[in-house]
C-alpha cells in the first residue's frame, strides 16, 4: 500500500514540467546551475533531446553538473527529463514521420532504447491510472457486462460491438476475445467499410459500441459512432486525448497515455486499461462467468478429443 502511495505521489510531482521546476527552485540553484538553467529555459524542450554528455559539452560544463541539477529539480534521472521533453515535442505531431526526428535523432545507444521504452511505459501506466475517472470506469464496465438501463430498457441486454482501426486493432481484438468469454453477443467489427456496414445492419437501442480513437484520427469510427447514436445505441470511447473527435459522441470515455521513445505510439497503457475493464466485467458477471468458462473447457476437451477418436476408429 505504501508503495502505491509513493508511486502516486511521484506521478503527481512529475506533472510539473522542467520550466515549472526551474521557476520553483531558482533560489536554491548555484551560479553555475543558474547559468545552465537559463540555457535550458531558452532551449526547452528540444535542448533535452541530446544526451547529458552532449548537453554539457555544448555549454561548457560537466555531465555531472547536468545530472546534479536535474536531481536537485526532483527528477529521478536525466532520462526522465528527456522523456518529458520528447513527449512535449511530439504531442502536437500526429504522424510517425513527423515524430521521428524528435525521437530517434538524438545520439542514443541501443541500451538507451531499452531503458527509454521502460521509462515511457512506466509513466504511461501511472499517468493513465491517475487520470481515470472512476465513475466513468465503473459505468463503462457495467455497460460492457450487460448492466444498466436506458429509457426504461435494459441497455446492456443487446449486442456489444468492438471497433478499432489501424494500430489500435490488436488491442481491440484482445479486448473482444476476452469480453466474449465473459458475456454473449460480442461482435468485433472489421476495419473494412463493407464489414462495418454489414455489422451495423441490425443495430438496436440496447446495443453498445466500444470504439478506439488514437491519433492519427480516422473518420470512420466517428461516422460509425454517429450511426449508433442515431439508432439510440450507446457509445463508449477509449481515446488518447480530450480533443479526440469521438468524445462528443460518447456516453462515456476513458483516456490512455501513448507517449513513446520511438516515432510510434505505445499501447502498453491501452492494454492495461482494457485488462482492467475485462477484470471488472468478470467480477460483475460471476458466477455466470465461472459456469461459462467451465462449459468452454468441456467444449475444448471434446473438440480436441474427437479427431483422435475418429482417427482410431478409421
């Protein structure tokens, strides 16, 4: 429990940017640190894309001075400050091609790539957890489990559609696979226009659409979500930003952080959130879930045994 509180406090402290920290701690800095701080203030965030050694060489100081300054400012490491800077540079860049110079232009070793990926994903997980609206999470879980009402009707008694395109598709497939083990009538919608149109043919007001919207935003999920709303169905969105175009169409939305040390978005936090939703749905649907999984085991045993038995008889 104490470890959890420590992690939460650290995540809260990390919400302050380098510029915030420099302004806050200016009085405690030495003369040489203030000179470096002035350089950092003028060059932030791009100046942090270089290593501590390169930064020190460019500004006539030592790498140890750079590292000490960032420790004094409350960073766990210089790598943590670099993560913040990369996230700031890439936040407004929607495509991998635009993000590439900021994420792979710095002189990093391959070991740095490993460590940077861990740093980013740990922060993504903590930031996503911190940002979760618990009431929204519970409302989404109940809809996915088949609970809740809408206009006097059982809102969750219909079908559950799961939609994602491009890079979000693997997360959506994992989610649909496990939700299907928890409840009936889960439909994974294909990315193609024909498949999506066919899946939408029988939309009813008690149905629910769960869809993803991660930059670079596609128009198809918005169009499909609008169609569900027009038919009276509910929409749940998992997005990477409050500005995602799906949010105005969603009854409930949850946000995930996708920052990465490479040009490509990280989906680690998205898997975490979906894992939490599956866990919540399983909790809500017990003991029906236990009975369903037992039937699944029996079906699996029968299917696996039949070919062998058939071969012996032949």
